[in-house]
C-alpha cells in the first residue's frame, strides 16, 4: 500500500524499497512570484540525494504540495496546488519516477468553470487496492469531462468513465475514506450531491451513485467542513472538522457515527468548552484513546482539563492524566501518531 506522512504544507514519505525519505517544502522565496517547491530525497543516513531533481511551481490561492504517496513500484504521486513540474505543465497531480524525473505516461488535466474563483486544487487523494485513484477538491472538469469536485482515475491518470457521479458535489471535497465493501465516504463543505441534499458528508456506491441509506446531517454556526474521516474496525466512523452539531445533537469538531450515518451517542462531548475556535486534527491510538488538537479549552466541573491538545478516553471523556501546557494565542495545527509517541505542530498567533 502507498505510504503517506503529511503535516500541514510539508510532507514526507518513506520508500522502504530504496531506503529513501522524501520531503516536500518551500525552498526559495521571491518578492514577485510564489515560491517554487522542491521534493528533496534523503538517504536513510540523512544525507541528501543530489540526484533527485523534482521542482514544482505553486499556484496562487493554494497550499502548494499537500500530499505525496510512495507507490509500490517506487514512483511518487504528488498532490497539491502546483502547476508546473520540472518545466512541464502538470496541474495539481503528477507522478514522478523513482529518480525524481517526471513520469510523462501519467496524464491528467483539470479546469474550473468558476469565473469568480477559477483556481483548481486537489485537496484529497485515495488510492484504491486496484490502483485506481480517487481525487477530491475544487474543480469542475477532468480530462475535458465534467466532474464536479470529485472523480476516479485509472492507474495511468485517465478518467474512469465507469464511475458516474452525475452532477457531483456542489462545493469542495476535503476528505475521502474507502470502506472494505468498496463504498466511499466523502466529506467537504458541500450541501448536495447530484441534486440531493447531503450536508458535508455523503457515501457513494462503488459505481459513483449516492448511497441513500447513509445520511448524516451536520451543521454549524459558521463555515462547515469535514476535514478527516476515519473508519474503525467495527464499521463505525469518526469525523473531524468545523461543525457544532450532528443530527441536531451537540458535537463540536469531532463525532462518532454508526455505519448508517446515525450518531453514536455512546461517544460523548468531552466536557464544556470555555473557548472553542476550531479543531484541526485528531488521531486514534490502538487502545482506543484519542488525541484532538486545535484552539480550544475544555473544562470539567469548571476545572481546566486540557487546552489545544487533549487526550480522550474511548467514550469521549477527557483523560485527565494527560496535560500539555501551551503559550497564549497558540494552537495545534497538525499531529502524527506513532506507537510510542505523538508529534504535533503548534503555531503561535501574533497580533499586528
């Protein structure tokens, strides 16, 4: 299976087949132009592989490279807001050979019919076991075929025309998860799929049609979006994002659903939020405990139990044995969980 490690706008992937670690990030700055991005390859000992030449240019209003996958054959799938790779036009999605050169056999073109905000961006990619590629983001046309914000590609980058989403999603897609039965969970900031009301979360059948047996109603007082979807071994589903209620029940930023989209009421709100701006990230340990990160404070019986980074028990209640102190005006933006530790990125916000 492809390996992925991505934290905010800098990603890393480890390719065990050739003992390389690939990192993606901004390497130069220009007063007038958006900075180019480079994929750097490091050997296991940390030394730089100077023979890896991949350079990408960024598009305006985009997060640069947002994901990268190491494929079983050693090639690399790069995803994000770039428009040129090694001097060749490749918008948002490109495949590189193991040596960093562009794989020209992988072909995809994206465009947008939104004349107010015409930028295209792929925000999420999922590679199926059959090597077909699900893409979600903000776009309207894939390889000259209408495809509103979601599509499935064949392994060579051509559009899979057997996957028919009809009118597609009426707004952007930000999260994708594949169930063992082949059905696809899709999250984003949309409110409808193919003309049918679905607020920010939908499930598709294997042919791209809507699974009408799954319907979760998600609402908020401001901007809604689903950032992450995690499938659990028992078929239940975690969703994380910007929302306040699920099926009219208070659940801020994180909720657990049953397989049919109804709320799993056994997973509770962790306490009373004395402040809640947003939840940016979460991760689940093998023992069922959950880390959540963002900009918030949680209190139980008026006592502060966690701020910005919290560990929850499997039922959603706070694990009060875990506490991390943060500076004022800081927030957790991303996290990565390993078996014996957790890494997170904290950002401090300054007033100007």
